[in-house]
C-alpha cells in the first residue's frame, strides 16, 4: 500500500482540514481504477434513477419511557414534533446497481429495526434491497420513544419492550423506502461541502487532548466542523438533500418530556417547510464527543441560551443554513456509480494485528463491558446521573475500594483487556443473551465519489479520522471523500481511540469491547474496503442473534378511558383568552383520551385553524414547531386524561382562530372511537 498502516494510525501523513474533512496534502493517493464491478456511470453523469420518500414513524407520545438518556424517570408526556423516516434511493442505470439510505428521527437504529425490516423488504421487492445495499441510520435525538430495542441494556430504562412504538418505527422506515422506490425517476446527484463552527463543542476535551498532536491539529477548536451535502435532482427539479454534520441530539435535555426530533429534526422541518415535497435528512457522522450544548463552563447542559427548546431551534437553524449553503454550491461528482458491501463481525472476539494498534502489539476485543464512567453519564448533556456516586474518569484503582481485587466481577483476562476501565456491568455476559449486540453488520457504501463507513456505534472525531484514513488507504482515494456514518444498522455504544479510552470519560466507559475497539474496527473495515476495491465478494460472516422471542413489557396495560368526572370526551376545560397579541402563547385544555390508543400516523392530534369568511383552514398541526401537546392524568382519576395544547403565535399573526383536538376512546372490548373537541373562536393581533 502507498502509506503504511502504522503511519495512518500515528497520523503522520501530512493533512489539512478542508470543508471540515481531512484532505491529504502529502504523498498523493491515487483513485482506484474502475474494475469489473464498477463499470459505472461516468463522473458528473446524469444516468441515474433518483427517488426520495418520507414517512411518519412516531410511536407512543405518552406513558412510555423515552430513549437517549436511559433515564427511567424520563417518561413521555406529549409531543413537540413528529419523528420521520427519510429514504433515498440512487440507481446507476449503467450497471443496475442501487443503494438505499434511510435516516430516522430516533435515538438509535437498533438491530431490532435492521433484522425486522429485511424480511419485509424481501417480501415486497425480492432481492432488490438487502442488508448489503440498504443503510439504516439514526439522527440520535434523545427525545424519541424508548423500548424499541431487543437488547435489555437499552429497553430496561423504558421498563421493557414496547411493541406498539417498535411497530410504528419499523412501519415508518419501510413506508419511506417504498415511497422512495415508487418515486424513482431519471435524475442526478451532486456534492457540496462547507463548515459550521458554532453548533458543536467537544464535551470530552480531556480525552481528546491525549491523542497525538498531528491528529489534534486536524480539528482546530477540537470539533469537526465539516458539512457535507448530497444534492438529489430529478431532471431540473431538486427533490432531496442529505446533510451530514457531527453534533449530538441533546439540545433537549433529560428534563424534556415531549417526543421530538431534536436539533436535526428541526433542521429537516425548517428545510422541508420551505419546499413542499422536498425531503431533507440531517444524519450524523463521527459525533461521539460532539455536543450541541455550547456553554461548557456550566456543570449542566446549556447554551447558546438557558432555554432548551430555543437552543434546539438555534442549533437546528444553523445546521439548516450551513446545509443550504453547501447545497447551493454543490458540484458534479468526480466519480460515478454506486456500490456497497457488508459483512457481519463478532466484535466481542476480534483478534487484532499489531499494525492496527498504537503499541504495535497483537491484542483482542472482549465481550461488552460497561464502565463506571458510562453509568456516571456525560455531565455536559445530562442534568442528573442515575448513579450520582460515580464520576467520569473512574479507572481501575477504584476496583480495590469496591472489593474487586478480592472478588473480580469478570474474568481477569477480560478486566486486563478492558483496563483501565472500572467494569461496572458485564453486559456481554449477562443472561439470557448479551445485553448489547456482539455480532453486528459492518458496511461500506459508495455514492459517486462519496464513501460512507457505516459503523454501528457513536464514533469520536479522532477515531473517525483513523477509520476514514484506513478505508481511504484500501480504496486508494483521498480521505476527504470518506465519511463515517455512525449509528448505522445496529447500536453498540461508543468507539474511542485507545488514548481517549485511557481517560475513561463517559465515551471511554461506553466503549464496550475494550481499549482496542477502534483497532478492531480499523482492521475489519480495511479488509472490507480492500474487498470492495477489488470487486471481491465477501462471506456474510456469523449470523446476528435474533432476540425477538423473549421481549417482556414490564408496564401494566393502559386502562380503558373514562372522561374527567362530570364531563364528556372533547369538552373544553380551559378556553383560550378571547384576545391575544402576536407572539403570545395560546393555551387550551380538553377532556381527552390516552394518546397511545391511536398514534394518528400521518395525521395529527391537533389543528390550529383560521377563519376566513364562513370556512376554516388549518394553519398548524402537531408537527409544527409552534405547537405543543401535553398529556396528564387529573388527580385521583387513573382512567381520565387531560390534554393541553399550546400554540405560540408567530410574529405578525392576526385574525380569528380556533384549536381542535382529535382523540380516540378505547372501550373495554379494545375497540376505539374517535372524537373531536373544539375551542371557542379567539382573536390574535
């Protein structure tokens, strides 16, 4: 190979940052020559079929745990914004090769989603779409529905598996792909780049600073500012955009109780609101140590303001504007065609060649182990820890204080391979099956010149740099054409560099397979990229574990609905003020029903309507940023529901309006009946 792997690991190759992506400026790296598999569309070609699709995937908005912070106390109480699956299909008409890329407004793309989707795709499309050419990824919002994983490490905080929310998410992903397929039409793709410096901070700078200086210099300010946009057109019409940028979906903190897509969901909403029919996704890259909470001086999440909803809007708006700028400057690709490759790897048992480790010695991974620093949580993004006596930075010397030197909680060899982590929960060894996946899909996808390294985890920016370099080396392309696509096809927590791991900050404590987790990924992805470059088929690898059989829900069933005492369903308990100024919050409360009776998929629980003469027109729904729906049980009435709807009237609003609430009563026999409540007319302006 042109550059030794040890040089790549050490960051010795001369690099610079362009568009937030490392650009090789030292020894030139040639592009791979076309091979038999890649007799593809030429550079800048319009010989593609392009399709985009979007579908509602919102699950339970009340009464079930949320996903992201693993906080059992964070139970959903309403809806700020719906969650969406956005799908893109690109077909190279010269070869017939195609790829599917799906970004979902959820915390994690679990193996339950990936395994559950593939049979449905086979039933509908045969072998057209498979685990090889379909990438599923998540925006990592920390305000989505919990209990949709088959892995107990992720479902227990939601008190078990939530079949209804899982079904809604899976149906949304599937429907988005079907719609993208049905919308395929001749088109073209282009690539845009930019930078965004005020939407992220490094929340684990103490760990980042342990990396070699040559790598730290790739990221001035200790962030990855890179913005990469794929622009999709059908003929002369723009139909979609995919905007990659690294920042966590934690603008809405662990105090939030409303389902939402967080800052990336807002960015998508912002773009799509300006162009009806346009599909705008904002996936992650290597965002493991990137937080949107810009004020790191405080000992709790904050910044740019002290209002979390406002922060979400600001960070989302900045991503939207950066994406639009890169989109407007997009250029034709320097290479055509599409390609993809996948292989399953048991990440708990990878024997790693020394050329992939900083020390140059042969090592291995271990079964998944959660560290004390992980349980302590990230103080930059969490208001509280589930175990407040633990702190980030706890390492093996603390084992003695816990008696671990006398009664090791795990085998000594595992503890050594996981050192200096203080192992708190041996998740990979717990019954009845590993609580975190061990066998996971590793995938590389190429769309024109853009290469995506699909990792089933959260990757820090320097770990991402090393992955991009080894893949670029194997493909004989420049590293600036390679992106890490995190949160892909499964979820296994974090990937840090060995140097970062030693600090045992939150990310190191969550690097499950030990100190050399990144080294294992580098080795496996280098081999996978080499096979892609050669056009060589690779074996599927070990079969992933299907855990769908035993998935208990530990919560009791939702009781049948009764109205608030002395009232009827749909009655207005609190009318809006008769006259309101623009910018005011208009509120109404209704006698409601439990929202899980019907998710109103593709519809809405609420409408804000304007009167024009004798007719009413809807101007806002439950997906609009200016509305909020909150659900609660009235005191002493365990079967009754009160639904509060708030509408923050936009600046310049005037006229006469009303608010409508749509609910569904669940009867004792399990059937449901819809009803609607409507406020009195009120004035704004």
